[in-house]
């Protein structure tokens, strides 16, 4: 029986104290967001305009000189800044210990959450940065809820949905289908867990003046398609139509919400069992893997292991770390901007079985089950990484498999690295023909020769940039030796 004194002691629940005032929190969020002039910091005046509140009044609200503002007002401020649900809940807490957004399906907050999640990533779109609040209001309006109330003086009225004068409209249902092409990369470790492998198709049935219409959007394209029950094939919906103006926002939000659910499932290793990968780092191959502690799930912890420069490390983490290592900085910002890319979740790191045993010997509350869990996973994950390293060296596993990805179009490697000119490539009968076996590049006043084989090895090492290939070639005449 696993025991842990820290978990079994009965403790008095204490009130959560504020570690920041509301105004400072909003300023902190504002500094990370793009403004209309292209700078990273939304000033108070611009934010007030986005929300739709007079500047002087808005300053008073921020500094709580006008306290007791409605909860909707705080949500609107967060929507204007394209905050995540977590950030919005923090803002509500900092303002006046207000309750966070209710996730109960079908309630008003549920659709606010849908709009907020749909807005994530749009804060860098110049055509959209002033429409965060509008998006939330459209979603509420389309689902027959009152729009965000910015003042206590404004009465909350259930809005009647009007389309084209007296024509009424309503959403009957929304359905989304998720799909993934990750199996195309089953042999490429660095591609299998990429978020862009996922897609979502969302269909909305709307009733306009008694006529049923079906709207559809796919996450990998921007156009919305429409058809009615009499149409065999859908057609692109004109953006100038009332149908588009009325429902496109809700359709997009629903689609993005489901897509982001896929990203969240992808992020957490507890959904995947043992995940492993390898990458080129500091001119050497680093192999790493992660696993949730399924033996004692109530601890809610993860095991993260890696071998770098021959040194094995085994870490206990509070949160999943895999995707932080797996994605580049720009990729992580693109898909998980609402998460922190730091190593603060690492609780403890071990380099040997003896260190684990010593750690437990010093514990006040000794747990045989917990110690066994750490020791067993230390061993099995180390063996898994050692096997992975050998398989990479023997080409049984790949960081990125050239043959599987390019198949019969092997000369696409020149386009991938954008070196068609250097290798004198031409297009013949819809195929790429390379007329040079080698190409010479200038690098730091040196002439470096690259072959097609060099490009392939670099691609399989996970390199995307030709300059990085050249830099690596300067230090390693035979790129294959990096595997050793």
C-alpha cells in the first residue's frame, strides 16, 4: 500500500491570496500582445477602444477606482487581448475573486470559452486584432445569449437573432470531425507528433427564414462552403453575403476549438504511453523520452529521460515536458503560446540508481511502491533510449525518414533546402532533374562542397536550413559520423 504523509495529512484549506493586482496583470498580458502599430504592447487607450469603453472610464476600471464592474466587462477586456481561458480566469480572480468560466456544455460561459479558444493565434493578424470582443459577442448572439455587458447600467437583454431585416435565423447544430495524417510519418520520429498533422472539418446546420443551409469549413483551408438539401455539391460561400457575415465567426470558432483540443491531447504524454524522439543538438544526437507515472497516477507526475553526450538523466516532472523539447521555439509559440516553455516543472533529477535509493533513504515518509516505480522506470527508459540510439545509428529508426517522406520524388530534396540554382536543377516533364552532383557554397570565407548525399543525411538529422548544413559540414566532413 503506497503511503505519503504529505497527501494523507488533513490540512485546513486556506484562502488563495492575490500575488498581483488586476491592473498589473492586464499590463503584463498587454506587453505580450501585438498593437495596431506593430509593436508588442497594447497601450491602455488602444485597449479601451478594442473593448468599447471610454478611455478615462477604462483607466478607472483598470485601477479599480470604479469597482464592482460586471463580470462580462472583465471577460471583454480579456477577449480584446486574445487571452486564453486560463488567463481570463486569472483576470477574474485578480479583479474581485470572481468565479472562472463555467465549462458546462451548453451554458453561456461554454460559448464564451469557445470564442476565446477560437481567438488564440489571431492576435498577430492585423485584420483581426481589434475584433476579439466582436467575436465573443457574435458567438453569444448566434447561440441566443445576451452579448457581453460592459456596464452595470446596461441591461442584459436576450437578443433576437435577425438576418437581413425581418428574416430570422438560428443554428440547429454544429458537428466536427477530427482527422490526422500522422501515420504518414510513422517512421519519422521528429514529424509524428507535429501539431500540423491534425485537421478538423466542421459542419453547421442553420435555418434561415425556414430554409435549411449547411455550412462547412476545414482547418487547412480558409474558404467556407455552403449547400442546401437540394444541392448535390457545395459551393464557396461569398464573404459579402449575410449568411457569411452572420455565421462565419461561430463556424470558425467551433472549428478552432476542436483543433485546439487535438493540440492539447497531443501535448500531454499521459495520452500516449511512452513517447520517444531524437534531435541534433550541439552537434550531437540527443535521445529523449517521456512517460506518465501510471503506476501511481494520483501523484500526477511524469518521468522525463534523455541521453546527451553519453550522460543519462532521469527527471521527475510536475507537467509534461516532451513537446517543449520536441518543437522548435517558433513552433511552440505558434501552437502553445498559452503555455510556458521553461524547465520549472522539473522537481528532481537523478543520474544513477544509487542517487534514487539515497533520495528515498533520506525521506521522512518512506514509500516502497514509489521507490520501486522510480527505479523500474529509470531502468526501462534508459534501455529504451539506448536501443533508440543504436537503431538510429543502424538506420532502423529515423529522426526523419527521407525515403518514406519523399518516396519517388527524391529530387524534392533540392527544393526542400532551396538549392535548385546551386545544383543546376531544371524541370523536365513535371519532374526535377539535377545536372550537378556537387555544389560549392561560400561560408566564412571558405568554399564548402555539398553533395546530394550530404543533403539527405542532413534532412534525416532533422535539419531544415541549408546554412546549418554548411556549418555542420565545416566541422564534419562525413556527416554520417555524427551518428557515432
